[in-house]
């Protein structure tokens, strides 16, 4: 099943890619990473977003890399689709995270928000509804 915020995340990734940004997408599992990969291949039929799963692709990676294990990739933006904030979140200039509609997942998002704020990030919320 495709969580709605994964499709929305891919829209945000596409917009960031068009701005010339290099993006790290972080997921909870290889299964979720493959789902994001599939969405990026199919969600916009008229444009391609160069991306790869971790440890695949060109030597320095495509502009968008999708990972589920800790990566040493150097990118400026982290798009977090995992339930928890990664331990290496402070390596990024900007973090984009999502608050799913399910109550249990909202609570996890609140915990990530606190974690990011504790790392010194200035948090903004954007309502998409």
C-alpha cells in the first residue's frame, strides 16, 4: 500500500530536484525505499527525476538517493519518510518531514519534531489540506 505522504513527498522531491538540489530520502526499510523508487518512476509521466537506491547508480549518486541504512552520502536536504529521525539528521542543512493522518503516526511525528528542534533546526509547518 502506498502511504499518501509518500506521493506528496515525491512531489516535493521533484520540485527540489528542479531547483538543482541534491536530496537524501530516508525510509524505515528497503521495502519502503523500493516503494518510493517506484513512485518516482511513475508519478510524472512527462518528466524523469534521476534517482537511485543506496549503493546503486553512478559513483557519486544521482541527485536523489533513497536509503534505509545509514549513508555517508553528502547532500544538503534530507526527506525523512521513516517513523524515527535518523541519528545522522544533523548532517543536513534542511530536513523535510511529514505528519501522516493516522494518530499513532502523528505521535511519532511529534517526537521527530522535538528531536529536530533539539538539534537546532528552525521548524516550519505547512498544512496541505
